[in-house]
């Protein structure tokens, strides 16, 4: 699709328009919007139809050491609690995508990236609804998320030394190495089989947990990051489906 700002709003189009960028737009196989399209007898809740589709941005921050930052959303957030995601948030009218990504990165992690210390590019677009499956109830939120890749000139150690995450949104964070990221990308939610998972993976991954104004290192089983979305019942701690999509584009 073609996408970009048009009259102050983020626009998607099947034809190019002035200032637009071409990007891949995808959604999961179990996307409620897709299933509702296939079953005319069902419909989106009136509240969601009235609210419409919101635009969001998420940023994969890659350090010069090759590691990428993921954060775990707090368990008290109203959508996608306890999931591992990149920093991100809503696009307001007239906002450029990069400006949104940099703002949300700073708000969630405390990291301010100065111009000239990073490069960036768009990875792709993801259609996201919450709850992510009809088995968990009718959708209440609908977003098109633009994933951006930010390539920092600083190492993950330098970046971590400057971090001051917001405990209102973030309960933990991790700088994940490429082999773990490749394994995460291979675990596609809703797929019948796994993709290629690297054979030599660490048993645990080092994360930093936040609690009551302090942070502490701990080890989390690597399998937590490789968990897939359960088809029914409550969700579990895992990497979000959209993040896996973005990581697959990053690997390309």
C-alpha cells in the first residue's frame, strides 16, 4: 500500500499520492477484522465503528552492537498487558511518524536520541485489534501500526546507562541478541508449524525488571520469548504478533 501524511492525517491508499511511501501491510491469520469480513452475520461493535481506526507507531531500536530493545507492557494496561513489544504509541494529527516514534521512545524508556546519532527506515504496517482473537471477545481497539527501525550509533550498554523507563507503561526491558530475535521471528502465531529456529540458543535471557522506582537484573527463560498466542483462554507473557512480523522484515 501507499502511506503517508495527507492533510494532517495518516493515510493508506492503493494508489500513490504526493509524499507517500510504499510499504507492506499485513495482519494475522486470526485477525478479528478478517474473520468478521468472512462472516457478514457478525459485525464490529458500534463503539469501535464510531471510534474508527487509529494510527500508531512502534520503533525497533537497534544498538551498534546488533541488539534490539523490547519492553514488557505492565499488567495493568488496558490493551495487550504483559506482552513484549517495542516502544510505541498513537499518532496525533499533523505528526510525522519519526517524531511519534522518538517521542514514545523517550516517554517509555527515557532515551532521547539526538539527530545525527541514528539512522532510520520504515519496516512495514500491521493491522492490530484488541482483543486479538474473537475467542476472547469482540474487538475494542483497532490500529494500523507503522514499524520503524532506528539504527543507533551507540552500543546497548551506552543506551542502557541512559535509560529511565516509565513504570506506568513498562514492567521490564531486554536488549535481545540477533540469535534470539531470529528465533522469535520464526514463532509465527496462528501458524501450523514453526519456521527455522536457531539450534544454539541460550537457556535464559537477561532482562531488567522494574518495581517501585528501582530496577534489578534477572534471567527469564528463553522459551517465554518463543511462546505463541493461545487459540483460546487467557493470554500469556509472550512477544506480540506484530513485533514478530516486524522482526521478520528486519531479518530480510
